[in-house]
């Protein structure tokens, strides 16, 4: 395939940045999107030009590093996949593809397509854990019976990989889907009940401090989430927050 790539280039956080055009040829439909960018970077390096900086790690849809805004959609036109799982067969010969970083005040651009998502880490540090010492004190999994429906919902929430697609696609740059998934995976299990009130209050407080917006209730986050995290988690987090606030 022959394509025209319009890629956001930005030297550093202080640079204004701009869209730069890159024609590219010989792209196979079975290539992944990141492999296509690898081909482009190889060509740029051979010409003595600066390669395009972009995040990636596992390339298996697990780590959430490869977060790109492609043709106005987080992770591109496919559904239920991350950028590294997106294949070039989703595009046609002659297409023009816009590639930008995730845009949010809380996700400042580091360089080109790489953004700083450490705000997510700080939210998790605020409460996304249990303080029970399980090291060397492991207990048989069947010791505490857990309702299967609760266990399934907890696992579904824990599938969140923290890529930030929910933030990038939201008009308000809200992180509520991410935060609610992290709150829910513990709130649904007995191990997370002990610190439930402090957890939700602290994580929501940190989310606000980071500069994320409020929920728009449009549901775009769930649609473009590569792991299909449900909006039900936001409703659960709101209930947990209300109860915790009333408890004082």
C-alpha cells in the first residue's frame, strides 16, 4: 500500500509542535500499525533524519504503552484492540492517516507521539492497592468464598491496562473510567473492603489534583477502551464515593 502519514512532531514539552507529512510505500496489509511506523523510522534514519518517537513495549495488547490517536480515534478505527494490535488491513491503498499523541492536560507531550502518563501512577499510589501483607503468608484461594458474579466483575475491571484511551477520547479528558476500574476491582472483593472508603476518596482526590475533567456521560470512553471496561464501574465508584463521604 501507498499511504500519506500526517504525524505530530514535537521536539520537547516546550516546543510548539506541528503536523508533518510523510509519504510511505510498500506497506503490507498484514503489518501491524507499529511495524508500519518501524518501516517509516528506518527510512528516516537511512536519510539522516530524526525518527518519530512513539511509545511501545509488549506489542501484545497488554502493557498499554502504544497509545496513539489515529484518524481522530484512540488506538485507531478497530475496536477492542490497542495500537500494537491494529493492522494495516484496516486502511486502504492511497489513504491519508493522521497520527497524534493522546491529548490531555494531565498527559503532557514529552516528544512527538510520547506523552507522560505518570499521573495514572500517582492516582494508583493514592489508593490502588491493599496493605495486607501477603508476602510469605499466602492463603488458599478457597478460604474466603466470593460470589462468582462479584469475582467476574472484579476480573473485568482488573483488565484495565491504564493506556489512557478513555482520557484521550473524552471531551473533558476525564479519567473516571480508569479510576473506577481500579476502585471496582478492589471494592468488589473482601480483601479490598477494609480500605474501601479511604481508597475511593484518595484516588478521586488525586484524579482531581492531576487536572482530569469530569465525566461527560456520553460513553465514548467505553466504546474506545481496548479492554471494554464498562461504564458500570463509574456508577459503582460514584456510589462508593458517596458512601465514603457520608461516613466522613
